């Protein structure tokens, strides 16, 4: 590794450590005016205290009169460590069960063992409890995303959107910085990946909305980079003049590597057909090209009907859940709705085919398990025409008890037998009618004989 790279990495590390140290708990002075100074006490006398505090990356020693001090808290090792451990909550997203266990074993539990009587013990024990509870959930296969737990089942059926959510969150972290054009470009690269690989995801839709919101800032920072570029070149040239021969060779080698890496990025962008090409802060034309491309990409994104795509993406996600829940007909409808908008997403077509085949199979099984057709030897059901008397009047049916009705439903053969009295009544009626006719004829004949 070259000394140039080492110096660069060292500067980054120093900036990081400066931020970390500024956040660490130290000696604390609470003043009567309500202000608090957190830093390191450098000197203390009977009348005043000198404390070194950090403001950004600048260290400043302030002298405070003791009569203005309400409370003076001197940092102890356990206070400093406890302050760092308190930053472990809320627990970061996406931590595996091994990750939870590592924090417990290497940070939290060692503190309790090292400082068993610390006044900060209860706070650390509460953090331990939080990690143990979340570890138990992680061991089931669940995953925490945006502070919400996703079940192992959803991780399976909704993998398409879960992976997209991870990328969208990474993009969100980048744009939240709001001060670096390279971060905005990295965010754009994630958006381009989502559009290419997960076009029908609800998370891709959110990513578009997110990027639209930062386009003006991105454009403004590119303008700033264009203005700064000549200054950077001059500073680089001045630095080279003061270098030794060995340093110049190292610098040129490092610059050559940077140029090669940048060319590789450009080739990759062309291959992926990115709307905005990469740019180098030392290459004015590349920054200007990126600014022009940003305008074109902004116009393209603004023409996308994100409201329509949001509904289609939600339909696709619902279809995936329907398929998991075996609601195949609903899955078919949702996949069809999503496919009308995302016509090129092959996964929607594949899932639609799966849902249709499952729905058809379910239909066949349901029909096969339905009531069997009557066998040829089954006794036919009696006619539903109501029985009548010989005179043609309907026979008044008697009200059957619930038990008898149930028995008739359970035994259709017996129902056939129960109709026999109606036939007997009808036959008896016919005989009675014949008898009446014969008697009437006899009466007519008798007067004539007299």
C-alpha cells in the first residue's frame, strides 16, 4: 500500500475517531446558566477548572470559575464505557442471531463482570435484556427491518420485496447525508439496480419517490463540484511541486490506478445502460456530463406514472401472499392486475402460471371429492306429485315429527315404503266409487220394476 493511500486512510480514520471521541462521555461540568460542558479536565485549582471540549473537529480549552459550577462529574472508566454501550440501542436492523450473541459476549456481559457495583449497571442490564429478547426472535429465523420483525414465512414468500427493501434502506442512508454528490450518485446506482432487477417491488416505487426528492440537491452539488474542480487541480499541482522524487512516483502510480478504476466504472455504466454516468471530481467534463444526464433522467422519472405502478406493485405483493396462503383465485387476479403494468417482469408471468395451475388442480380435486352419482341398483325416488283421493281431491298430509322426518332423510328406501298407504287409499277409493255407481243403477232400476 502506498504512503499516499495510507495518508488518505489515516485522514479518514482521524475524522472518524474525532467524531467518536466527541460523542464519548467524559468529565462533565454543569453550569449555573444551564449549559453543560462535556470533555476532559486538564487542570483544577481551588478557584477554577480548565476543561478541554471538542466542537466538531476543533479542540478548545475553556476555563470555568468554580462559583459558576453547579455540578462537577469526573469521568470514571465505567461511565465512559457505559456511555458507549448505551449507543447499542436501539438495535440496528438486520442483525443475525450470531451478531446479537457477539455483542452480548464481547461488549455487554464483560461490562457487568468488570464493574459489578457500577452505578450504571442497571442501564446495561436493561440493554442486555433487550438483546436477549431480540436474539430469541432472531433464532426463530425472523429478521428486523425498519424496527419491525419479519417472520420466517414472510421472508420466504416475500423475498422479492424484502431484498428490495434492504437496498432501498441503504439508498435512504446515502441520501440522508445531503452534502456529498458521490453519495447521491451511489443512491442513484441503487435505484437503477432496483429498476432493473426488482421493477415490480413496492420498495422500488418508494426508491423512485425518494430519489425524486433529492434531485434538486444533487444538481446543486454537481454545480458546486464544477466550480471547485479548477481549485482541486491547482491544489494537486501545488502538492506535486513540493513532493520528493519517490513521493511523485507514488503519487503518479496512485493517480494511474484511480484513472483505471474510473474507466472501469464508466465501462460498467455503459454496459448497464445507466442514465447517469459516473464522474470524477478531477475530471471536469465527466461532472458536466453527469449534470446533463441528471436533467434527462429527471425528465424520464417524472414521466413515470408512479401512482399506477404503486397499485400494481401492491397487487403483485398481495398476489405473492395469496399464493402462500393458497388463495389461488385471488392470486391469479392480483398477478393479472400487476402484469398489465409491469409487462416485462417475467416473475409475475411465472407466478401467474403457478397460481393458475394450482387453482385448476384445486378445482379438479374439489369436483372429484363431491357427491357420487347414483348407482344403477339404487331405488328411484318417488314422484313429488301430491297423492289424491279417488274423487280427485288432494290427500291431506299429516305433520310428521322431527324424528320421523330425520329418519326419512337418512333412509330413502324406507321413504319409498312410507308411500304405500297412499296407494291403498287410492285403491279403496276406486272400489268405493264402483260400488256407489252400481248402487245408483240399482235404485234407478227398482221403480220401473214396481
